[in-house]
C-alpha cells in the first residue's frame, strides 16, 4: 500500500483543525477581550530505511541516510495574549487593562475565573459584576445614591455621593497575572479563563505594580484578531488541504495503474 495515502490523510485532518481554529478567531473578531488562537503542528515518527553514518562495503561512511516521514499531527492550540485595540465608550464601568493582567471574578461555586473583558455592570445589590452577574473579586459595592463613579489607573474606585463634596473611597480593583497565561483553561467560554497546573498559581497585585498593567476608565479592549491575517491563514490552510487531497488522488491513480497491469 502506498504510504502517501495515510500521510496525506494526516495533513487533511490537521488542516481541518486549522480551519476550525481560524473560524473561531473570525467569529470572535468583535468579542471584548478575546485572544486569538494558533495551531502548532509536529511531524510524526520517521521510518528509517537507511541509517546515516553506516559504512558501505568499500569502508566509506554514508553522510546521509533515508528516513521517511509519516505525516503531521496537531501539537497544541495556543492562545496569543497580545494587546487588542482600545475602543472608547465613555461608560464609567468599562475598564481596559493597559499591559499584563486579568480581572478576577467569583463564580457561583466559589471558585475564581479570570478575564480581560472589562465591561462591568452594577447589580441590584450595588456590586460591580460582569454581564453574566459574576461579582468582581475582591468585591466592590457602590452606594445607591452615587452621582459619579471614578476608577484610577491604580485601580482605586471612588464615588461622588449625592449631597457630599468629597468622593468616597470604595476599594481597589486588583489584577492577577500568570507565569504562563497560555496554559489557562478557556473551556467554559463567556470570556472567562480558569487556572490550571500549566498556567501556574495566580499572582495578585495592584495595577501598575509588580509587572501588572494599569487601568483606563471609559475604554474596552477589542479582540486581537486581525481579519486580514486570518483570511490569509485561511487561504493557506485551504490550499494545504487541497494539496493533501491531490496527493491522495495521485496515490489512488498509481494504485489503479498497478492493478491494471497485465502480464
């Protein structure tokens, strides 16, 4: 059997996963704080037909051997945490992180999740929450009679209360960073990431300190997906898929020729 049939099949399967990843990137081009993904590939095992360095009958050393590869496989899908473009909204509850870091939110089961999506809201209890109602951690409560809400670049939240001249300090928004953010688990969706062993333990601190970014009020971070780049990647993946299919077709034609050979 011609090895090319199975080798080319691995290429088609790999490019299908590549197209699926590109499709998800393009689908989230307008998702706040979304980070694009990239598929990393590895070649498969090689069959050694002639080892390099062996000696010939004349006593000469062969400088190059013969190793036949068996295709490709996806090694990982990595998230790329480059900064996205900023969008000015003017909403005092919209926050962008300029630099490294994540907002920490508390899930209903008491665990923590992390996000770059800074589009927050105020719930019926005065808590600052995400659009899904998950409270910011540590929690910050806003008085019901506030007239103006301010968030400094250092994360200090203050509010002007009706009838009072001086703003009231409500607390400080802290940020979290990971030594390997690409190892975070994005499985639950909703712009949320979960800690894993691969990501390392979270390092919590105030914005602007210990390598953490600063906050900017009235802005949101857009997706870091570049549409033109993704379209180019899509064309490349499509052509690679087509080339692998051509290899299968050629291998099938060769087998058909061999089967039709008559003595």
